[in-house]
């Protein structure tokens, strides 16, 4: 395991380096760099007027990560041989997707559509529509418990 020089990563980030290139250079993932930057409130020098744009880019990456998690839960639910457990996985995925979609709507309203990751928003809506069609209607739990 390589020890990460976080001081060098922070300096690179503050000087305008992107998370993917810093991650590659220092042997970690881009998400690890982003999390550390958020946790320690790192700011890029000279970008005071562009903070919303930079945050929008990081937010889009975070949302892609969360959306991938929802997709994994969806697949896990669909592939589960146990119908009841599969349905529970689908419910968790659907709830998570609804929360993510609502959060993205609020973010789009705050940042404007150009900065909030329009493609990810469209992906969220498309997946939400698919899940609404794929999940069982209300009362399905009762039907499963009777079987």
C-alpha cells in the first residue's frame, strides 16, 4: 500500500488540479481526493467567482457514483432468487433513486441547469421511470406474505 502525500495532493488541488489527474499521480481514486477535499474544505486558488461551477462538477461526479449504487441494488434485486428479498432490494433502490432525483432537482434549481449535470439528471429520471414500471404495485407485500 502506497502512502499518499496529502499535502502535495492538497497543493495540487488548490492550484487547479483536477481530482482524476491528482488521483492518478498520487495512487488513489478520484473519489478519495474529492472526499478529502470536501472533508477538509479545500478551495481552488483564484476561483472565488467560480465556486458554484466547481461544486457542480464535483456534485455531478458524486451523483454518478450514487446512481451507480442504485443501479447495483436494482440488479441485485432483479437477480435475487428469493422473491421477497429481491422485492426488498428493489424497494431500497427505488427509494434511494427518488431521494437522489429530488436532491438533483433542488440542485438544478439552485445552480441552474447548465451547471448541475443535465445528463445525470436525465439518467435519474429515466431510471426512475423504469423502476416505477418494474416494481410491484402497492399491496404486493401482503400478497407475498400470504403465499
